[in-house]
């Protein structure tokens, strides 16, 4: 083996090592906690603490950017939460997320209108999406049910025609099982939640697990010490209330707050 062969082998090893250290998007992006002037975007990467969202009202010119929070996940994996502030109400925005070498496709959402506009809106509710005897039922409900129904009956602009989704409990079979959050929940719902925000409530299957609270960015307007166990969200002239009524949280503080 000559010197040039050794050098080529060393160079190849360096290139492979660099590629192995690159990031990829494991979960998301998905939308959270939207208001007429701001929204949160979340995603998970295989590594990398930097998370940036590029966004704008023109899908070809994402001229604004925002950075936010990084939350440790399993091993080197990282969960990113980024708030987009100072948005215009009732406006379509396109966005793309980036962490290191990982760059998502360009997606879009629409900010809610001001409550004073008193515009009608529709939303969807589904629960118990945990894995069951029909393994792809959650995917069918999302794609063939909600998405197809909205687009067939109200038009192709999903973000305009569906305001949000409520999901009261039992998102996965076992909340402490890290892998299930990807396979049973986010992968199956990605086509919807990249355009429309989702508001979940913890069920008994979530088992009060850390993954539920790391992935989701819910309104932080509940009782101090119980943040994200109960919350409210205003959309138009409607107030939505989420209550974690599992045994440990059937407490006077919840009733007092309610």
C-alpha cells in the first residue's frame, strides 16, 4: 500500500466521521400554542443544541428567523422549542427549521384572527391514539379522516380551514417508552400538525412521563407547581380548558383554579 492510498483512506475516514456527527430531524416539526401574534414550533433532532426557524409570508423568501429553547432528550437527541413573535393576525406564514446540518422542508401555518373579528372556525377532537390491534388506525384518522375531510369539503388550504386539534389523553400506549412517541404519535400525525397546532391533555397512558412535558409546549397559565397539567387557551370567543384529571392531580388546587 503506497502513501497516496494511505492518505485517501485517512481522508475517507475523516469524511465518514464528519457525516456521522451530522444532525437529522427525528420528530416534527409541529405547531403549538398559537395566538394571533405568535406561535411555537417544536421538533427533535438526533443531536445539536442550536435550533433556528426561518419564516416569512413568502414561501420563497423566508426573511425572518428566531431561535429558542433546547431540551435534553434521550442520549444526544435534543428537543427544540422556538417562538415566532410579532406575527400578523389571520395571516399565512411559511417556515423551515434548521439544526446544524439538518434542514426541514418548507411548511406553512396560519395565525388565528383577532377575537374581535368574531370569525367562525372549526376544530377536530380525537383521543386514544395509542397503539392497538389496528396498528395504522391513527394514521388513517389523520390522513384519510381529518385531512381528506377538511380538504374535500372546505378546500385545500388546511391551515385556513382547520383552526386546531384537541387530543384529550392516551396519545401513546406507554408514556415512559421513549420510542413510542415517535412511532405511535408524531410519525403518524406529522402531515397534520406541521400545519395545524395540537393541544393535548395527559391521559392515564401517559403515566405522567417526562416525555409528554418535554415534547409539548402548552399554555403556562395553570397553577404554579402544576404547569401544563391544566391550562386554558382562547381562540376567537371560545375558551378551551385542558385538565389532567389523573389521580395525582384531582386536588383542591385544580378545582380552585377551575
